[in-house]
């Protein structure tokens, strides 16, 4: 690292949200372009910069800034440059010259502490003087905020969030109670607030700390393990452990949180359970709306049989009795759940229901949890399908940085029927928002595979609804003849029933290549992706072939495989731009994936459509890296174009290999999966089943046959605490959360 010092002559570009700045520095008698995060810097200030000299191919020599210090303008020339830059509202170049000529080196002191003296200048009255004074203070406040938080290891982007969400007195608020940042600033973590508090010598038993720690435990349980609530005893024990405080202190804080309504207590004969209010409200709302929908009586459809026959002719199929029952039930019930494994005709049923609903003159909407799932739904039905977020018109309030849905009880969807696919991916929060937006009498058809992994977000919505057995539902058993010809379909059902899949049969689409070491598994996967599969089937590496693995780390995890595959499929060339972020190198042409929900980022499509929000699991291609604007241009698979600032790169990862959990809702022509020893909770039957059902044409498993057998035999499913099942079964009241299972019938082959 090198250190340089100079006068800031010009600011070419500054991103106010994250402080990224491109400027011109007077350095050693010449002008030097400086680039980096420098929030609050002003023209005319002397900057002490730490960083490195670099050579940009288009813009020449630059200095990339890693840290900086500021000195206020001291000389009259620097002060004039500062005031002439336009950073002070109401002061242009001519006015700046008059002010500096009158006050000289005391100019900034006068503006800050003796504002009334500004009226000594011709053209400045008391109102103008006040405006200049307030604008100057605002600039100084922002710089002070940035310096305070930067000194405590808080990123520039987060410091800007704090400033915008808590106001100019955010430092004073943080000094009084650091945990107000965790409570009120989106994305500010409890550990970060804890670190700040300890730096300012707050005690471990500071009441806001204990309250924040309890909320942190519940949030972590929701985000990491999918629980919507926790047993009170477990919550107290975990809070004591992470906070290092006594039991009575946690109990007192928990009581205060309950009195304030931030935490809901659910008492039962056996135990007591605690919810964050938002999750309790989501479960209660979901149960209440579903029961209300199920209780409504639909108008009889006199020509229903005729409509079904006409739909069969239009689609050129003949429904099985099971499928006819599903379509008939969709027409006579206000809410219906349809579940079944691959090859059981769910897509055909959706197409038929859509046709019948149109003949009934219903306004129908189709939706799915992800962009890829929605695109697939559109392709197979010929009817536009949207993500649930887009259907509900996700909006973003810039002032307080809150996300919300425009569609709710006060502004319901203008539809008569809604069909949702891939319901296993829908978490409890999204489900409650979706139900709030349905108009009275709207029909709701929920379609999905309940045997797949649960949603990434909290809850087990689809399984809970089926287990409660209070909402009309149909489970499909019959595998259709065409689908049954695929070993992928047959083996998926075998796996789901604890049977070993058949591999390497003549003319098969399901292969197992036994390898005994990590190195041989890796070598085989690289050969398959770059050579054997493209030659044999014409698959395009990086798009048609997807690597799925249970883990992120180890030599057969996502991180290692992505790096190896990137080097083979998208190596560095003279024409490719790249950027290193942490340990990841992003390169133009890379396959990438969104790994966190971002409700505020905007997107556009080639047809002119615009919106906001990119979500966990969305995949696309990195098309451009702009080092000057510090942005990525990514085109997602559903044609959304998103410009990412470098400050959001933590939300992206390479996607040459992805985890099985991240693959939900997606389909790939060819799936390659390493099969190796990993933690037992990642060697489960439903994870294996979910992986296999992602493939459309070819499955290739590479690794240990013994491990494959263990996965088939391991029917463990992690418990998720929640009350949706019980709320659906009972009329009100708080009940004990419990794991939800229901019988799995055998499928029938043709």
C-alpha cells in the first residue's frame, strides 16, 4: 500500500448511497484520477489517501483508494475551490469569490459559527445566510458520521444506511444505545451492534442488548433453520449462551418484549413457545384466509364436463380419472391443493384447469416463487406467469428503505382465480402476503411436490396444509406412460420410497460413475462437463449442464467446483474483464446466482417492462463489468437486466456449481452430481430426491455407491417449529408446534 496527499480539485462522480467516488487530485504538480469509497469528501479539501497506483486500459493511471483522511481547506485558494464546487446550496462561483475576498482564511469559521456576518456580503440576506450555514453543517455532519462509523469497522455502505434511516443525529443515537441500529436499520446485524457497544464500554447486561439478543436468536432460528417460533426454554437457554447473562435477566427482557407486542407467547398444556410478531401474524393470517376460502361455496358449473372435454381437445390429451378429479375439484372448490412427484401430470392439469377457467369466463393469473419457475410455467401454458413478488407489485420506499407489496386487502388483485406452481418453495411470509391480496371469492389452486426440500424461508407451508387435512387436496399417484419411459422419473420415485435407483441401463438417461477419491470425482466431473457430455448430447457447457452438490465447502463443494469450472469454461483472455471480490473472481461471461433477496434493486427487460427485486436463487450471465461506474450488468434467465453496483457483490456468487437447496424451482437439461461423504443432515433422501427431479434429460452421479445408498435410506427431515398445521385444524387458540408428516402412498406405473 502507498500513501499520497493532495488537494481534491474535482469530483467527477459520487454514488450517494455507498460513497463511491471518482475525483481529480492535485498531486506532485499534476492531476491524478483517484477512485474509491470516499463518502463526504469535498472539493477543496486536502486528502491523505492510502491505496495503490493502477493502470486502466482506457483511462490511464489511477490511484485506487482503500482508506482516506481529510483536512479542511486552509488556504484561500482551497477555500475558494471548495465553495465554488457547488456543495453549498446557494453559493456559486461569483458568490464564493466575494465571500472569500471578504473573510479570507476565516471564511469557513464564519459560515459555521458566525453565520450572521455573512450578511456583510452584498446579495446575502439573513435567509440566504441561514441556508448557507445549514448546507455547510449538513456536509460536515455527513463527514462526521462516516468517520465515526468507519473508526468502528462499519462499512461505508452501512454507515450511509444508518445516516439515511436514523437521520443526522444517528451518531448521538448510537452512542446512547448502539442496539437501536440493529432494531431500526435494515441489514445492520446484532453482532455488529454488539461490537460497537463493547467498543463504547456498554455492559453485557445492558437491557437493550438482552432484548436485541433475544430477537437475534429468533431471527437466526428463522433464517438458518426455518423455524417460525422456538420453545421458550430453548430461547432462554440460547439467549443466555450468546449474551453471557443470567437467566432472570433474559426472562425480564422477554417479558418486556411480550408486553410491547414484539414477541408473542404461545402457552400450551405441555410447554410455551415464542414468536416474533411478524411470523405469528403470517401464520395466523395464512390459516384464517385459507379456512375462509375453503368455507366459501362455489357456484355450480353446469357445463363442466363439456368444458373438460373441450379442454382435452384443445390440448390434444386425454386425462386420467385422477387428473379429471383434480380438474373437477378445481372448478367446484374455492381452494385446492394438488401435489405429486415427477411424471404424475401436474403440468397437464394446470393447462387443463387454465382452459376450463377461461371457458368459465374467469380472469386467471399464474404465478410461481422464482423467475425460472414462472418462465417455465409461461412456456408450458402459453399464458403469462409472473413471480409472486411481481404479481403482488413489490414496491420500495426510498425514504425509510422499507419493502412492501402494493397489493393487499385494500388493493386486491383484479382476478377471479390464481394458480400457483412450485408451492414447496413458498415460505410463510410470502404465503400470507399472497392471501391478503386475493379478492373475496377468488379461486386458489396450489400445485407442488410436497416431498421436495422445504422453502429456503421459514415455515413448511405446503406440508402443513396437507398434514392438516382441512383444505381440499389431491395427491397424484399415477406416473404416465411417456414419463415412465424416463429412468429419471422412475428413479425419483424409487428414491422417494427408500429404494435404490437403477443406473446405467441400456438406453438410459440415468448414470452412475463410481469413483473412490475426491480427486477422481473432480477429474471425472471436469471431463464430463467440458468433453464427454457436449460431444455425446450436444449440451452447451455452462448453460445446459448444471453441477449440483450438497455442500459449499470442501474440494467437492460449490466454491471449489465453481473455481475449477470457471477456469475451464470461461478462462481469462485479453478481451474479458474481471474483478476480484473476496476470494471470488467475477469475469464477463460467467454464470452467476443471486444468493440473498434484494427487494430494492431495479431491473428492466428488452420489451420495456421495468420493476424492482431480485431474489435468492435467480440465475443469469454476467455480461459486462464497468470499472469506472463500478457496476456489473447481469442478464437473468427470465430476461431481466440488472445493473449491480459493486457494493452489492456480496449478493452474488458463481453458479457453475450450486447447492441442491439453491436449485429448487429450476430445471436443467443435464444434471451432474458428486456423491461423497458429507454431514448426515446433507445426506438425506429428500435432498437426493430434490436433486434428481431437477433434471429434464440426463442425470449423471459421480462418486460412492455406498454414500448413495445411505442417502436413500436416510429419511431424516429436520424439524421446523411452526403452528400453521394446528391453526388450520383448530378454531383459534395457541397450540403446540410439531413436526408435520403425512403418509406417502406408492405410485402406480402404467
